[in-house]
């Protein structure tokens, strides 16, 4: 059975995030990730509050190397690791349009930004004084005050260069496009094998749409995801050459409305797990077996605490297979 977790994009107050994390831990979820979205509540302040009110659930942040210097990130995550008695995880992303565009930040040289961010954090987590120079970041006699840290670094990515980096250096890999799982895992696995290391752990992250309205809600955010997707991913979703060109234009001009008409029900169902609870459980079980997944993370996106509490309670048996097992003989 895969380990279940939740991924929160936090349009909610800190107290609600703490209650959500405590409920998730009580249900049996193993991971609680918060997206570092820039304009919402501060992710590290909230993780510190959660660390003090939980005891077993792993606490993670999904962040990038553009909005925070990786040395600052290294110190923040190390602090969470100390407060939580070693439960911290960090996931590095290249940075998406929804986060960077409002800040006027261009996503230049994402491979170098992510790879050097990982190097900076690991160097600082040795606890030693570090002088180091990369092409983007540098350290001059830098040393963390919290001492040595053992903190897993995961990556969430889709492009071939990033997947190569994940295979070579990440502890875990988060993937979000259902039809592209095989292609992405093969790229990362081949890179890991080429240097004689084990492949990173594999995680599927998505909104498990077990109600029709949940699938409809995804229409608002999927254009941003599509704009940030490489050609291989667009191909796995069935895009033709004209549609790929339109996606490139939307990305270059930051106009998601140009591709809104492409987000139909068929695309939504191809992109993610959707159906009845039993159908979703069966899809996840098939994905987990076919791709040897270690974890499934469920998107939690609502600003309403009650809705989120209901979601994580209803989704847990789906992610762990209980919903499919309970109803499998009736379908």
C-alpha cells in the first residue's frame, strides 16, 4: 500500500492549517506539504506551528529558487526540522507562472537555479562553514547556526533536464500528469542508473476528483499547468502540433485565456484521476502497481476548513485502496 499525504495550497489562516494537519495525522496520512505560493500565509511560520502540534506526520514545503535564496530556504527548513524532531522534507520546483508572474520574475535558467539550490542546501546542511560559487548563487564563509541536518530533498518536475537532475540527485520525485508517469519515470530512472544510484522514490500528486464538481473546479488552474508543460507532456495529453504552438504562445505572453477552450472534460479526465470513489481507488491502485509508486499526495485547495476536513476524510480510503476494495464486488 502506498503512503498517503496531502498537498495544501494555503488560502486559509494558520489556525485552520494547524487543525487540518492534526486531522490528517489522526486519519493516518504520512505527509503534509504546503505550497510556498508567495502571497498566501508564510509557509515556514505555519509549518512551525504545525510541528509543535503534531508528532508523526512528515512536514514538507514545495518551493523554488527564485522567490527565496536557497541559503535562506536551507535555514528555514533546518529550523522546521529541529522543531519537528527530524520530520522536515523539501520539494524543489522550477517555479510556475502562478507564482512568479505576479512578482515580475522571469523563469530564467530553471535547471541551473534548481540544481544550484540543491547544492547550496546540502552544503549548508553539513553544518560546516562553506565557501562556494556557482553561476547563479554563491556562499562566502556561510554556516548554519542549527548544526548538521539530514533532510530529504524531493523534486517536482516534468521537463527532461529536470527529470535527469532528479534521477541523479533527488531523494524523491513528484509527478502530476497521469498519462506521462511512465515517460517521466523512465527518464529519471535511466539517469539514476547511469551513475549507479537507486532511483528516487516516486510520488503521484493530484486532485482526486471523486465528485463531478471537483473535476469542474480544475478548469481554473489547468491552463497554468499546461502553459508550464514540456512537449512530451503535451503529447501524452493528446495535443496536436497546432495546439502545442498555441500553448507556447500562451506561455510566452502569459495569457492562459488563450488555451482555456482546450480544457474540456476529456482533457480533464486524461490529466488526472476522476470518477466515482471506487473508480478513483481502482485508478490509483493501477497507477501504483504499474509505476511502483511509493506515495500519493492529494491536492487540498479550498479556503473553507470544513470542506477540506471532509475532503481528507473521504479521500483517505480512496488513496489507500479501501474504497475500491469495499465496493469492488458490486461493480
